[in-house]
């Protein structure tokens, strides 16, 4: 048994998340966490809302709320949506927690002591009409690299480059739209990343096993060259800046930059989790190499725009602190899930959001679609037709139909129990052989976090079951050879159980229902590749109950309705 720490990129607080956010971080992390638990590992899956920074202030202002109240409410909304989607976080924390505040201040002070923090006078964009500095997303304009016209002050959404607000061409205020801007002096703390570059490079280069997308983005940022990074902002909402535990002189009206404190919240949320259990030291064995964390494997999940922060900025903070913190072992990054030719967007309200999705269909329908179409190798696009196909074909026709057919047959023709007697024949031997191969494929794909491959392998196992049942045809056998029919039905029911086991990480709610049809309940251990043994797990005589229909199909009317409501379908 291993200890596995899993984090997904912190969903930002400015409103409920869309399907792109789910597909690119939270959902695959959940699938991996559930898989690893089924493998018998000790898993700690941590997430939190990312609450600081300009977009939260802007969103709160738009909602007419103070930012604390806004964050309190939105955190609950996101927590509930996550629960309903089956995101099995061990803890869903908040980057505005006291734990994260203390840790963030501690990291900065440690960096300062190690000579890696410098006060610099900066030129910042100041809005004369708004009467304030415009950090990060408060200013928008044209990207100096790719000429995208709606680049934000901190990052260009088009080319992904990190930006400084003063670099923008033709900038304007995101608060008022005013172009009456000037550049003024203001003092900020800089993290001297250039000084830790050699250690950082050595660390990244040693990570030969990282999945390709994360590794290539990390290397690209190294090749572009590191810069010293401003880690404070002229804002009110955030972690206050300290020195020796007291407000830092000259920084009373400033806070840390959100990307400085957000990744630290992975640790902060772990503290929140253990503090909530009255175990104030429990977090240390997950994060401190000097307190037992050396056997932890740490895996991070995120969309591609977050990779730079997780491979360069956050590691620079940790390395620079010169303390024995656990660092990430594997980063799994995702490309974009796109929405009809463009991006899903919270600020532009483009796409389907988690709460809306759940009004249409239960979580498992979305989970299956999003994982089986995961934007892994390249960007992928959501389409209503593909969604319909994934639900109607994979879930209803292949999986749902199998379970329903064999359990119903057992109820009506086999006395409602797992039949006894008879020996496996040729068809069963072939089934064992084919199934062993696919079980290995599925397990390896989940281990490697290759979500599409994992879903494909699981689907191939569902198909294999259908082919077996079709060939072995217990309904025909029953007419001449009841024992043979019993052998087939017993294998069919064991396949049902196995389908439940394999469905656990992907579609956990349905997995529970499938297991119940053959008298099993979750959690069930992940299968070995010994297919013969896996198909002998159900005791003869176990009661079988077909239960409700597992999936309803999406018809053309529903599709047209949704396309009209959400604006998809025209692209
Ligand atoms: N369309 C997408 N496809 C895949 N991953 C995405 C997509 N949009 C965001 N992500 C990822 O979702 C995670 C959470 O993102 P976050 O809450 O910060 O939203 P965001 O990136 O600001 O999205 P938006 O700009 O639409 O609000 C991040 O890891 C991000 O990279
Ligand atoms: Zn750009």
C-alpha cells in the first residue's frame, strides 16, 4: 500500500465552474483518487476554492456584495456542486483560511531570510478615473506577443504567456473601461526566481516520468528564461504582508499576489482537514519530509495554463524556503475542452456550467462523456451530438442494456439467484483470455492517468461482455441444457459485478446501483488480471434484483432543446 496525495488545481471563486474546468482538473483527479482507493492505497485528495485576487473583487462588486460574503456563498455553491458531481475530496478548503494565511506569510519570511525577497519600486498601471492601481486582471489590452485584443494584465488567454500589466498594448481599465491610465511608482516584493534557477532546472530535468504535456510546458518556460516575480499587489483582499510576524512596513495596504498563496493552499487545506479532526500535526506526515512524508507520492492535476505556476513558481517558493517540503512527483496536465469553436468562459458565461448540467442529467452521464473525451493529447470540443452518442451508445446500449438483460433473465428464468453447477467451456476460456488482456490495459491506463485510454479499455470490457452473452446465448441454451445456461448466466452476473468494480472511478453513482443488482456494495477492490478468478467472485445462490433502468436515452427533442438553451449547435 502506498500513500498518495492528490490535488486538483483550485477552482477560482468567481462563480460556478463549467464543464471545461471539470474536464481539465477536478474530474480526472477524482477518477484517479477513486481508482487508487480501489487499488487499496491510502489516498488524500485535497482541493479548495481559490479566493483571492482581482477577479474575486470584481465579481463581488458586480454581485453588490462585500468580497468576504461573496466568497462565503460561492464556496458553498461550489462545494455542493462538487458533492453532487461525486467529487470525492477528502477536504475542500478555502485559500482564505487562517491556515493558508499563516503558511503564506511563513513562506515569504523564509524566502526573505534566505535572501530571495527584494523590495523594488515598480511601475504599475494607475487609473486616474478609478482612483486606484490596476493590478492583473483589472487591466486588459492587446497581448504584446500574439496581438490578441482581450489579453488580461497577468496572462494572455490566447497564447498562454504570463504578462505584466504594463506590457499590454492599448490598455484599459476592467472596472470602468477608462483609457485614462498612467504608470505610477509603487513598492512591491519580488521573489528572486533567477537565483534558484539552477536548482529548479535540475529538479525539472530530473522528472523524466512526467506526462508529456506538463513536461514540455515546464521546459518551455525554463528555456524562455526565468524572471524575478512580483508577489505582492495593491489590493485589500488577500493575505497581508508581514515581516517577523508584524505588518511589513510600507506594505500595510498591500497583499500577496493570488498565485503566490493559491498553491500554498494545497498545504493549507491539508492543515484545515486535520485541524477539523482535532489532529493538529496530522498534515505533517503528508507534507514534511522530516516528519514522515518521504513515502508519499504527490500527483497534481490541472489545465495547461496552470502548468507554469506548478512547475516554476510554486516549486521556486518551496526550493527557496530551503525547508524539507514534499514536492510534486507527477503533474498531469490537460488541454482545453472547447465550446463550439471558442472557449468555455466563466466571465463570458459561455458553455454549460455544473449546476445547469445537473438540471439536465445526473452526474454520471457527464462524468462518462468528459472522461471518455478527455482533452489529453490535444484540445477537444464539446458537442451535443457527441454527448448524446456517449450516453446512448456507451452507457445505455452497451453497459445499461447488458446489466438489465442478464439480471432480468436471472429473475424470470433462473429463480432470481446466481446459478450453481456446470463447468466453464470454450467460450468462457476465450472470455478469460480476452478479458485478462483488457483488464491489464485498463489498469495500466488508470495508473498512467491516461483517462481516454482508461475509459476506452473499460468500454471494451463492456463490449466484450455483450459479445460473450450474445454468443453464449443462455436463452437458447436454456431450452436444451439448463446446466449450460446456468454457467453462462453465472458468468454474465459475474461480469455485472466486474462492471460495477470498473465503473467505480468513472461513474460512481451507477457503480453502486450495478453492484446492488448482484447483492454487492461498494467499495469493491480493483480486479487483478486473473479473469477466471474475477469471474468467480459471486457465490452461487446470491439473490439478483434487476432494479431500475440505469440510463435513459437522450432523444432528438432534448438535444434540440438544450442546443437552443445553451447556444451550442450553431458552431
Ligand atoms: N476549457 C477548459 N478546458 C480544460 N481545462 C480548463 C478549461 N478552463 C479552465 N480549465 C482548468 O480548470 C482549472 C480551474 O480553473 P479556474 O477556476 O481557474 O478557471 P479559469 O481557468 O479561470 O476558467 P475561466 O476563464 O473559464 O473562468 C484550471 O486548472 C484550468 O486550467
Ligand atoms: Zn498572447
